């Protein structure tokens, strides 16, 4: 099913900005009849009603129409001095030395509630693939301990991604809003697994198998961590980009409250049953 976007005049909440028909509200066309995909994947043309200059990247704030000032935590402590992409990975840099060992990656995923096997797999995938690109910020020599370097994390940006991070690790609000304008089919302010999959496929670039796999792993892990009732909310996804939600999950688990979102085997079967019933209905 091709994503559908409502008219800008139908915007009822800054939580979700949809694209719209070319009704004369813009001095130029943002769809082209000869390229149907431009109509199927609408831009968030009204984002500037809620955000100042949404196409200009924010160095250390992940903002959205729902949170135009970003996360308060991003303005405090050492997070304030880091880009949004660096903030995303600071959760795993527990000692603050700017280096993330495979063990740190493993411990971080365990703190988020992932299993031993998944955490080991995550440490293997992340540190093996991203150690050398981030190492290039300080040396041409590979790191024998497969550390990921926070200062060079922008060099680990891969193709076939959402474009929300720019090449320097800043946060581009327009790209974040476009994600929901294009792929949030019902304007619910959240994305289902099917919509995330359509987005991953829609972002794929030619001859980029590494980027395809990285995007699938990243958004797949996001789904496992954040989904509730089969959807990942816009605000949770925004906090994933700046990493603040990781600290909240860790704190909730340590305080015994637990994390009330995420995906387990029971959810898998329950979700499958709901989808079957919906199709029958």
C-alpha cells in the first residue's frame, strides 16, 4: 500500500505533519506526475509552522514538531557539547573516555533488557563494523580492541539511512518530519513494523548491501525495544536519535518498575493473531 498524506489544511496537531496536494500554498511543485513516487511519499511541507528553519541541522538538539526545544537532558552536562549522533552513543561510553569497547556495547544492551545472545551479537556487529571508520578520526591503523570512537562516530554514518543525521552527526528536523509524512500511513504519529519495513526499502540505495543491512539492524532493534501495541511512537523515536530514552529505560529497570514497551515472543504471537483477525474482519 502506498503511503497517503493528508492536506496541510487538515493538520490538527504538531505531533504529525503530513505532506499535501499542490493547492497553491507553495510557490513551487513538490510532486512530479512523471515520477509517481513523489506523490506517494509526501514531504512534511508544513513543518516550518512549528519549527524555525527545519531544514537547518541542529548540532546538539533533536527537535520535532512535538518537542520543538528538544530533550532537556541534551542541554545539560557533557551531552551539551556533543552532536546528536554522539549523544546517541554516549549511553555506551559509561566512563566518559570517548571509547566504546565491545564489552561496553554488551553491557549497554543488557541494561536495556536484551538477552545475552542478542547483546553478544550486537557487540559483534557494532564494534567489528564501526570500529575502523570511527578510528579514522585519530589514526589510519585499525584498533586491535575494536573500540568505537565517539569523536569519530560521524565517520560511521552509512548509506541507505533515513538522512536524519547529516554527515557531521547533526540532526535535521525536516528529514525527521518527512519520515512520518512519508511512511506514517494513517497519520497516527507512530510507525508500525510494516511501515518501518517500507521505509527501509524506500531508503535503499543501489549497490549498498552494507547500508541495507545496517538500516535493518538499527530499525529492527528500535522496534524490539520501543514498540507498544505494534507501533513505535514519534516521540520515542526522537529520543532514540539523541539517546535520552536509553537512560530512561535503564533507570526504569534499575528502579524495579521495568520497561513497559518492547517486543517478546508472547507479543509476536499476540500481534500475529491481531493481524489475522483484522484481515478476517
